C-alpha cells in the first residue's frame, strides 16, 4: 500500500492511497482533499514519463510519484510525503481495514496456495524498489508470480477497505 500525503502553499492537504504491492503495479486509488482547488490541481491532466493517466480510475505508484514531483517542481505543491506499507508489517491490518488475525490468516492461506514462504516474500519486498536487483535476482516468470500474489492480496483487501 502506497500513501501519498501532499500539502500546498496555503496549508491545504490531500491524501492518495494506492493499494499495490509494487511501484509498477496498477492499484485501486483512494483520494481525499480538504480543498477543492487542490483536488482540481491533483486530478487534472495527470502525467508521468509514460504519458497521461487517470488518477482515480487506478494508477501506478511510480506514475503518481512522478506527477506529484512535477507539481512540486512547478511550485503547486509545497510538500510531498510517501510511505509504503506491506502486508507483513505490524499494523497493516489496521491500515487495510482487517484486524491482524484476519491478515495473518489470509496471508497463510495465500502462501499455501501460491507456494510462497515468509522469507521469499520478505526478500521480494526488500528488493522491489531496486529494478537492477529485481532483474538479476528474479526471472520473468518469478516476477509474474509475485505480481499475481500482490494482485490477489490487493483484491482481497479491496473487499474490506476502510475510509480515509
């Protein structure tokens, strides 16, 4: 889960949450802003190095990060903060709307079905932000398998996602 918190020069704030396991994985977006003008800035003409994209219909964290960096460089945002949370972290259940017992039970079932173990997942989560490590450590088939795991976890969490 990727949480982007932004603030403009007038102190107005917005929060963008993307339910994705990987920077390059498209995920469901939850958006809130305490000011209409800030919301219009964030949602209008979104673009990244890959072109234009629609933020609310689902976006990749790397695209959103590039868009927010661009807005900050243009002086439209004063502060951009990004936090990344994984299903293996303490407190993830609270963030996702599931209690910790439900999260652990869900993860154990997913690991069994997918043939994953906790160590494999921890290694993947550790290296997922480093493309060169990912390309040398994992084959294309393994990357696809981990992305499917992320999609499954995200889909299950979508069934019970709390409001911001």
